[in-house]
C-alpha cells in the first residue's frame, strides 16, 4: 500500500502545472499514465486526470515513480487522497448524444 502522507497540496499543484505545461500526450509519455476514464480533477478552469496527477505528485514528493498499476484511481484511491487534500474530483462528464 502506498503511503500518501508525503504528498502535499503543493505537490499536486506542481503536477497540475506540469500537465498544463506539457499537454496530455507529453505528460503521459513522461510520467507513465493514461487519460482518465471515470473521474476528473477540477482545477481552476480545467479538468485533469486524477490518477496521473496524484501519481506524478507522489513522484515529486518522494523521487519515486509509481506505475498506474501500483495504486487505485477510484473512490478508495486517488479520488479519496485528492479529496483529503481539498481538491474537487467528480465523475467525468460524458458528451451528450
């Protein structure tokens, strides 16, 4: 089990900024994650992939890289941890149609 105690809100913001700077494709290639399918992290005027952001925040906090398979992304995983750090994570909005 991952110890998330070393990850702070500032690490998450740092990961969000990295995502915004690199764009999704480069971010995923660099940090080893994939686009979100179920949830989205809401930050300012945009949305971000919560599992990828949290995994990258962990890397910034500890210097250790996590693979996507190392932790859960859903309500008991990344969504919960990000919520504890006062971030808003919601179910991903599906296009109407």
